[in-house]
């Protein structure tokens, strides 16, 4: 059985590991949405800002390996 590779084994820096959700949370806080409609728009915008590298870092921090 092959060992699970983590973010640092895939060439990711430790600070990249949870970057996807950190980025989304920060953008949602910045948006300061006060209505459900504004929140939906803010979530949509925040999710468009998540890069493939952000997502890879998050999955790697959860123990998944794609390298």
C-alpha cells in the first residue's frame, strides 16, 4: 500500500494548504453582505476567486494526493 502524500510532498508550501477556504472566508467578511441575496452574490464572487492551486492545497491538507 502506497503512503498518502501530503501538501509538502506535492511541492506545496504549508501556507497553501488551507488557502481555498481562507480566501473564501476573507472575501465573505470583506463583502459584509447583510441580506440573503447579497450573501449569495458574495459567495458566488468568492468562489470564482479560488484557484486550482488553492483547491489542490486544501485537498492535500486533507490527505489526498494528486501528484
